[in-house]
């Protein structure tokens, strides 16, 4: 684990390595500036006809990425709704890269939400989110960064202990 600024710089280098895969859009904690571990969320629009065979062809390009040591694939097309996707996890050096290949919606709104979050956070909120994520991210019951942001921004949670209480007392929708 590193400091958020150092992780942002490392993530930029990883993004450059991913260029052979085609046009990808970063999202998540990279966009909001809330990275606390080496986990990078990226996405691309494959289109409704993007098939598992197309994923394998994309992975053929990925094996040429310097530092790639592994990958995993999950077919999450389900009912073909707006969240239908192929999900690929790449291991690039010390980084986990979660690639969502969307079929029907490019999910640009997710990246826009994270960019807006980065702009509206106070220093106190940013520090609270980073501190909570630093403590909780490796725990099996960690729900995700969205829930941390919700707890901090909408419920005034400021510490890892308070986040645990909030989790226990708040039904999770995801």
C-alpha cells in the first residue's frame, strides 16, 4: 500500500500499459482520487454482440502487457440488461485491474460521478474516506468504496470504528 498521490502516479503508468486493449475509461477510486491500494477500475463499451470469443481475443492482446502475470474472466451478461458485461481481472505487477466490458451502456455516468465526488469532497471528508478504506479494504466484509462514501457523506461517519457500526446498523442494498 502507498500514499494516495503515489498510487495515482502508479495507476497512470498502469493505464498507459493498457493502451493496446483499445479505448478504456478509468473509473472508481482512481478518478475520485481515493486510491488506498493497488486496485484500478477501468471499462470499455464492447457492444451487444461482444462475445466470450471476443474477450479471449482481447486477452490475446493483454498477454503482451509488460508485467502481466495473470487474468480471470467472468461472464456477467445475465439478462442482457443495462449492466450486462464481461468482467476481466488482470494482474499487472502489484496491481489488480478490474476491466468491465459493457454490452449496452458505456457507464460513463459512473466516471462522471467519481469526478464530481473528487471536486466536492472537503478535506475532512476525503481524509475520513481514505482512513476508513485503509482499515477496511482487506477485510472480507468490506462492502466497497461506494458504501464508505455514502457513510461519510450522507451519515457523518468519520472513523473506521464508526463505519463498522454503520455497516452493522444499515441494510446494504448491493
